[in-house]
């Protein structure tokens, strides 16, 4: 890999990150000291439907059962069996939704082995350090007050009634709108038609259909949940290479294998996203149903790692590394032609440092590091490094909250900068960011996420002063 052959300040970020990763792996092999009876707090009643169900030596499969009596089935039905399965990023349990697990619509749909989910992520960002610019001059989120709204409607069904026991089907439509098109395209489109099937008690699984893959590879969400937000603002390198992301989805097939303990490997192939960006994707496939528009190639993704979920006798530890490669022709700023071979290398790790509650072992302090690299001749952002510290359940009275601090360093492509020199445009060479955020559960299914972010260079061109932005967003689940 090229990750360890970097000069200058990038090595100062990467080398400590690799040291942390090595130390974390060594520590991960030693379980935390067992609490003595004297040290242990009084037993507490577990929060319903929050702790993940563990199988196969600790692999998270789904939340605990939410048993609902269903007269159509003549007994109780576990609705959590219909939560979306098989992804790195997870929905909260149905009990943690605004409409609740037990409502007339869900009861009626359970008669047909199906249910619904609705996810809405509205957001607003504003820069505190400068006056708003004209709309035609905006180049980053918050440079003008920027809002976005969106909604994903999911139908999830067990296909046992169609003589396909164990198969899960997910159908998703998405709509979005914003006052700046790069914050969210104004769209209504199909987002997912995907089938998932586990085998061997979930140690082997297959997934195929139309979907986004940023929830399948790399693990970009802090804490692994959809209520906590993603990594830093410039963690976009996999998307530059063509990895699909919501709402720009594509045909895909994935296989995951967990042969021994918590070690796993997975591989997938998807139609590439457009090398010209998501607006070109939407112009050529507005509804989302085209299989492979002319000129698109295929992206292959490979990932392996070790993923141990939190449990009473051991902290969480997740390390993963992998490679993306694309057969699509991308503009090459070094050769001046279109060439194949765009790729992405990545290594990430997250380690739980402390467990605060023996009843809920996932509560505690975590440390994570990331390093991602892509070819600078084909991509504007060429290197990304990150260190993150986050606390799950920071207060005893707030068991579903999460607080995080994320620091990142990004370098901009040398060849992109040379192109800007030839065009006579000013540019930045790199950017450093520091972001603090707090995700608060304000109601069942409603999370308020506030963040303050410093960005030393918020755009490649033009070269702009540092920005201090405030973001207020929500994650609403129905």
C-alpha cells in the first residue's frame, strides 16, 4: 500500500494513527478486567429493544425481539426480524421510532410478513466567520445559510410466503431538496430494490439488487448507527472512485463470509457511479432504474477485518481494510486523457477504551482512526486521515446520546492544483478540520444532532479563509 510512504505532515498524522491501531489490536486480545461483586453497581433493568442481539461469538445480528401479538399469525411475532439486516450501518429498533413498534399499520402489514420504515434527515448549516456570499459564488456548505430536507420510505418484507424462507426484500423510494444543489439534489427516485439472504447462522450471506454501498463497505458512520452522523466533511474519497451512496444507488451484488470467530471478509461488485459526479448520474438516470448507462463500468470492492461487538467480558474492536477498483474511464489530469484503473485503498479501526455499564456493554468511550488514499491524477481529493474520539451514553440519564470529536487532514491533488495554475485560479493545497458534535435522543425515534466545525481551507478553489460552521440536523425515524 501507498499509505505508509508519505512525506511531510501527512506522515505525522498517519504514523501515530498506525501506532494507535497496533496498540489497539494488542489490547483487544486481552479482555477488560472483570468487575468484582463489590465494584459492580446494583442491577438495572435493561432498556428495551436497544442492546444488539449477539450470535456466532459476538457478531451483531439484530436488536432484541419486540414481540407483538398478531391475530393473523395466531400468536406473537418478532417485528425486529424485519429490521433491515446485513449492513454496517444500522437502523434503531422499531420501538425507537416516532410511530412505535405497535401501531395499526404495522400490525396489518405483519399479516403479510412486512413492515415499513420512514427516515427523514433535515439539516441546516451556517458559517459564523463571514457574511453570506451570493448564491452564484457558494462553494461549501454554510457559506450561505444552507438547508436540506429529505425522506426515505422503506418497505421491508420476509419472503417466506413466496416459498423463499429467510429471504428479506427491501424496497426504498427517496426524495430530497435543498437550497444549494450540492447539499442535496432536488429529486424523487427509486433508491433500493435489494434481497438479502443469510446462511450458516449468518456466517455466510448474500445481497443483490439496487442499493447504496456506503453502508456496506468501509464503515463511515461514527458509532455504526444512522443516528450519529458520518465521518469528516472530506471523507468523500470512496465516492470519487465511484462507490454508490444514497440516493445515487446502483445494481450491486455482495457476499460476506465470517469463517472463524469475529474475523470476516466480503466482496462486492456494483455498476460505477458517474465519473462526472452525481448530477450527471441524475441527468442520465433520473428515476434510478437504468441498469448500466453507456460509458459506465464496474466497481469491485473488497474488505476484510475483525469485528467484535461489545459484550460484558470484552470491549468492542473493529478493524477493517480494503480496496476499491473501477473499470470506468476517468479524466486523467496527468496524461490529459481518459483512463481506467481508478482505485481506493483504506484502513480504519475503532476500539472501545472503557465500558461504563455492565448491563449495556456498548456504553463507553471509543477511539477511531482512518486512512484513505486514491490516485491524485484522477481525483481532486487524494488523501484523507482522521482521528475520532466518541462517547456512547455520555451521561447515565442519557443512554441513547452520543458525543464525538473528529479531527481530519485532507490533501488536494497535485495534478488538480497544476491544472488550476494553468487556468490562473487560486487554490488551497490541503485542509485540516476539527468537529465536535452531540447527538441527543429527544423523543422515541427523534434525534437532534448539533455540531461545530472548524475548517482551515473549506474549498480547493478559490482559496478561502478558514470557516467556522454550525450544523443543526435531525434523524427522524417513523
